[in-house]
C-alpha cells in the first residue's frame, strides 16, 4: 500500500484572466428565434401525431401494440431526418 503524506498541495501556475464582454462571442437575436421556432415545430409535430392516432388506427385497423410500432417508426425517421438536416445545415 502507498502511504500518503499530509502535506498541503502548492498551486504555483495559476493565471488569472479578465474575461470582458469584448472577448465573448456575440450572439445574434436570430439564434434565439431559430431555437424557439425549432422547439415549437417539434411540439406541434408531436401534438399533430397524437391527434391523428385514432384516425391512423382506424384506417390501418391496427391494435394498440401495432400503433406503438407505427409511432416508434415515425419518431425514428424524424430523428434520423433531424440528424441529417443538422449536418447539412452546418456545411
């Protein structure tokens, strides 16, 4: 077993840096707007899916379990498209 000494640790190379507002990145108002818009669209999309579930179940004559598979497939495709859209948006 190792024995540890009870010596205090000395901190020697600490550099204090002044962070002023000029060094921080400037955030444009459109960033907040696009974030709120994307979040709202996701909420509206989920609400529309929940409203359409009875009609989808009646049209496809699906059971509750099959309806869960349909919803999961929809959400999986939505997530994949969000990833693709995000990667295309950064280029």
